[in-house]
């Protein structure tokens, strides 16, 4: 068992899969010699060489185009798009090419690739480098979307993503790179489509993703100690496929549900989950599902304003306390 940072877990997860399968290749801007702009890929060039760890031109379209061609011809590429916001530059691949090719070729051509991105805010990078884009990606049939919140989940979910026959968007939260957690020795392989109950509870269910997971856990601890409210916290982890069994089972036990979402409120992932809960578990609810989100605004770069926009521990605590007291 070792304690790794989230960024060290990224490098370990990639190295695990590259060592296991010589068809796994890695490409992106500054991922080789520089070790990644977030220093999450340090040492991979030295371990696997320049034929498998490839620095590319500054062109997101070229990166994903090369990755798609490699996947179509038998390789298993991991492609890095440095900031998740830059998915917008190569959206045609994300929306039209990756998710539809296997369907349109009747299974003759699959696209087994992973697109890694630095996602989310909290690091003062401003409106064009701080977005949470999971809701951009989860709308396309054929595309899988995961977002780990801990180092051990980074390694395990990355392995699952690389071994999956379909394209996977792998969203690493930029503000979690320095966080630490214990990671077991040896090979780690998780499963896509499995949520985790991180804290059992009986009064309310909190659904969270990425950086909102540790905030939800802090909020739950405060609600218990200061208000006697016992919240169950679920790390959704995988948006597509989605672990509806875990989520609906929790709602049936607690009767109340809150989503904690970093994405802008309009069309966020929590809206889809609330829709599913309303369809499948309406009579289990003791009150309306409530979404705690970032407002529908571009994220500010100023620290005080960014902190005000993104859901905080105190906002989560106050929203749940007020709702359960009503």
C-alpha cells in the first residue's frame, strides 16, 4: 500500500496499462518530455520511449484524429486534451466520430480509446480553462464518461477505460491533482458504471462527482456533528454507464436526495439523475430532489468570485439543513 497524489495515480494508471499491453500508446501536448502541464505523466517517456509516448503539435483536432486512426487499426490510444474546455475545439470527434463509428459500421470498426482531460475549476484559470464539461459529453450515445475523485479510483477506472471496447472520456479534476490517498500495490482494475457509497446514512442521499465528492463528505460530517442529520454520500464516478441501482436504492432508504454539481445548472448531470429518480422512485421521496450547482455563468478568475460560484461545503450544509427543517 502506498500513498500517492492524484497526479501520481494518473501516471501509475497509464504505466500499468502500457506495461500490460504493448498496443496501448499515449499522445498529447507536452505529455512526454515535460511530463504534462499538470505533471501527471512524469516518467512515462523514460519508461516506454518516444514511439509509445508521443508529444504532439498544439492541435486538439490532430490529437484526436490520430487517436481515432490508431484505434481503428488495432492500437489502444490514450489521448490527452490538456484542459477539458478544449474539447470544444475538437467536438466533431467527440460528438460525431468516436461514439457513432461502431454503430454505423455494424460493429466492424470499434474505437477503443480514452480521452483524458483536466476538468473543473477552483484553480483560478478563468472562464475558458475552468469548466466542468461532463454534461457536454454524456449526451452522446456510444460515448462513456467517468470522473474519479480519489487516487485509487484514478488507477482502477483508467484501467477499466483503457480495456473497454468503446471510447471513454476520462475527466480528471485539476484541483484534485495534489490530493493524496492510499493505493494498493499490484494491478488495480475497477469497473465502469459502478458508483460508490462513501458514507452510509439514513436521512438524505447526497450525489456528488469529482471535486464535489470531498466537499460532500465534509458537509455530511458537519451536518451530523452540528445538526444531527445523517447523510449518505455517493460518489457517482461514472455518468455513462450510470449505476442507477445504487442511486435508486439509496433514495429508497433515505427518502431525500441532493445533487452537488460543479457544472453550470442548466442541463447539468444532476438534472438527468433527478429525472430518473422522479420516473423510477417518485413514491420513495419524502420531498423534492434538490440540485446544488454552479450558477449558469462563465466561471470568474477572481478567487473570491470563483469560490462563491462553485458549491462550497457551507452552501451544501445550509441547503440540506434548511430543506430538511422545512
